[in-house]
């Protein structure tokens, strides 16, 4: 029996275990095996997704898979090993769940997992369970509206390059920037140059413990990888429906 099982990417939200959906909890509990990414950042210990998932699933059910993003030499071997571990479950007709921070379709390791497992078990059924993103969590914590009326929203990683971030700041009312933690001082300079510093907020480790939410003007120096910058347009409270 080959490739008859399923692979389910389960979004567990940005960090707060209360931001895990009922559907995600059910999928994690019903899966034959639950895999969680262990990155170089977690130094072999529990990664963020594992910590969140462990609030809802017996921790001994969680199987760590190494994903050393920064280590190019070891990366391919680790991804292959991860794919093979999942493919064994799928080949036996089982369901493998892969828990991932935020939403599985947004800059998640899950995309690479799917590619690898599909190559090993072409008949696999792939599903995703959407999760709350860091972008939504930061908007909720600041009370900002992500979009009103005709507003456009851009989500872009800092790794896409300064020029693209600058273009997004010029073209979109709301801009969310991921993966910029280490480069926050330069990132905020770009926001300032676009004349949008007063509209920007930085959220670090949302829901993960040690959470910090600051106005861009008060941010100082680099911040950890799990940081998000949210830029929303100044709203005129008196102009109800003004953006329609
Ligand atoms: C690889 S992406 C994962 C995105 C995730 N799948 C999502 O849907 O939000 C990692 C980036 O997401 C953002 N992020 C994820 N979790 C976060 C959190 N708890 N607090 C702040 N930012 C977070 C950061 O910008 C980080 O660099």
C-alpha cells in the first residue's frame, strides 16, 4: 500500500494556546502521528509550534523533525529525513499532522514538507487547517483595523529586499513586514523614509511569553526573529465610512 494516507498542515496560531482553533485541536488529537519542527533556533529543544501544540496534545505524542534553515550543508539531509519520517506514516495509510506556527500557507516550513513528501509518496492527500497569523494577532493587540473599505494590504518579508518593502509602503494602505527582527533599525529607517513611522508598531514574541508590543518610534535596536512590523494608515475617527 503506497501513498494512500494523508498529510495535514495544522496552523497553531502565533503563540497563545487560546489562538489554536477547535479544528486544529481535533486534527492534532486524531492524527496517527504529530510532527513538529525543531529549528536551529530551538537548539534541539522544543520549538515554538511544539510548545503551543503541547498545550492541547500529550507532549509524548509530538515527534520533532529537524529543519536547520540557516545550515545549508545539513539542510537538505534534514529535510529529506523529515520527509521520509512523514512518508512512512502516509505509506502505511496513516494520517500525519504537521503543526506549524501561524497559518500553514503563510511562509511556513509546511510548504517544503509537502514538496518532499509528495516526491516520496505521490498519492498522498494534502490538507491544511488554517491558523491565526502573527499579522492578525498584532492587529488585535494594537486595536488597529487591517483593512477598511478600499484599503489594500501587503504582507512582505524583509528578506524580499528593501526596494520591495519601500514599494509596498508606497502602494498599500496597510503593510505587514515579517522576518525583519535582526534588521529592525534599517527596516524602521525605510518606514521613516516613507513618512510612515507614526503609523508603525513592532510586535515581538506575540503570545509566546516575553511578548513586547512597541510603537516604532520607541523601538530600539535589533529584535528577535519572531517579530512583526505592522503599518496601518492613520484613521479619522470622525469619518465613518470614509474609506469606502
Ligand atoms: C516563517 S514566518 C511564519 C509565519 C506564520 N506562518 C504566520 O502565519 O504568521 C516567521 C515570521 O512570522 C512572524 N511571526 C510568527 N510568529 C510570531 C510571533 N509569535 N510574534 C511575532 N511575529 C511572529 C515573524 O515576522 C517571523 O519572522
